[in-house]
C-alpha cells in the first residue's frame, strides 16, 4: 500500500461519522480541532533547541510540579484551539487548577462535549530530546446543554468516555485514538502536514516480555509489586523479561502497545496513590488499552469503573498486555490475602 492509498485522518474521521446515522458532526469537528492543535504543538516540539522554548517556565503547576515552557505552550495551544473553534463546552487540564467553562456563544450553545487533557506528557524529557506526548479524553456532558458546565461533567468514570487518544512526538509523530470501536494509529507526514492511517485496528499482544516501571522507587513499592518484579526477572520460560522505561507514559505505553508489555506506576512512591492522574492519564490510556484487547487496573479493580471524586486525583496504574496485567494483579491479591 502506498501513502496515496492510506486514508488521511481527516478522511477517516468523516468516514467514521457516516457510520452513525444521527451524528451531528460535532465529535468530528472536535477531533479535527485536536488534530490541528497537535500539528501546532508538533511544530514547536520539533524546533525545541532552536527557539527559546527549552527549560523551566519558572512556576509550579497545580500538582506542585515545575512547569516547563513547553508544558505551558502546549496547554495554551490546546485550550485556545478547542475554545476558539467552539467545539467543546468545557476543558479540564492537568496544568490548570480548575476546569474551564467555554462561554456559550451562538455556535457553542449546544456543545455537548467536555475534554480532559494532559497537554504535554513526559515533560522531563523535553530538554534531552526524548519523546514527549499529549493525552486526551472526551465525555458527553451530563448537565443540560446551553447551561454552564459543572464539576460533575468532568468527574465521570472512564467507562463513559466517548473518545480518547494520545499523540507521541517521537522519531515520527503519531496520533492514536479510539471512539470505542477499536484503535487506529496515524503517522504525520511532516512535509505536507497530513496524518495518514498507518496502524489500522491496533491490537496489543496478549502476552509480552517488557516491563516498564521506575525501579528507582523500588524500596517504597508495595510487596505485591516487588514480588511481581522478581517474577519478571526470574529465569524461566520466556523470562527474564526486558526492562524499558522512558519516563513518558505516552511513549512507554505506545511501545508496549506495539510489542506487548506492562506499564506500572504503583502506590507507595512519593504519593500514596502513585503519580499518574486518573482523569488526564489513566482513564484515556485504559480505554485505549481495552479497545486494543489489553487491560488496565489499579492493582485490584478496573480503572474505567473508578468513580472520580476530584479533578486531579491520582491512582496506581497497571496497564498493558492482558495476561501480564492479570499476573501482576494476582501478586497484589496474594499479598493482600496474606495480611
Ligand atoms: P507529566 O509530564 O505529564 O507530568 O507526566 C509524567 C508522568 C508520566 O508520563 C511518566 O511515565 C511518569 O510521570 C514518570 O514519572 P517518574 O519520573 O516518577 O518515573
Ligand atoms: Mn503526564
Ligand atoms: Mn503533563
């Protein structure tokens, strides 16, 4: 198949819209706006090092983490693009303390979608020219269209997601997304600024031999995780597994998605619930993982069934190949039972 025969992302979005008889096209417009914002951020990420965009911004975000200039830039690009095109009624971002209400002008009056976003994931990798990403999640609002959005519109369990996706700004830039009907991946041709369908109907292998975890935190890990790591390192059958950890969830997840593997960010590190955020990172990745035949868990329960209670809530995260996640869960459960 040559590039000319691959559908573009724009064509694909329209083609999928035609699958729904009563579709108003609103979700298609929203996805197209995300595509546009992605290209703008990609352009800047690729120039990092040449323009004055590397380094710290000089402030901390709502999580008390140092913001990088690109964190702030990507956040602005996504918020401005989505709000100016009036395709959403509200946005919640990892970088903002509170959600943003998009004022109801004529066009936006009936907007029924909210977006939750991690505008730049893996930001500690920016200055060293290692892949970073973006993660997004889309829900239908619960409150009445035409009225201001409420916190409840954002605090929905992940099983209510309408769409979710991630972008990896890597050796090539890829956008991977699902609307609940499988997962498709698109690669950007930077010369002409067009995404092409390069990875149709992505499936994560049921088994794998990669485990991704920040082992520097080993001493603080729960006993179940420590024992699972030991299991990964034992010489037996396909084991020992390979350890790969980039420190950018998008990139680690993407590699495991293609090759088979497990990503773990457990509890018991500096934060009792781990580091990753349920709404901006875990729910969208869990939706994509399940749609690709994989699994996502907090060690005991399905991520997508957790009822969120706050916007910036964190949760332990075990995600990837189905059999690997189930094995890690078995170690967690055995430890719990032995207490
Ligand atoms: P962000 O840059 O959006 O804050 O996310 C970073 C996350 C995730 O992408 C990555 O896997 C993890 O934090 C790395 O954390 P450690 O440095 O603690 O391993
Ligand atoms: Mn992140
Ligand atoms: Mn981030």
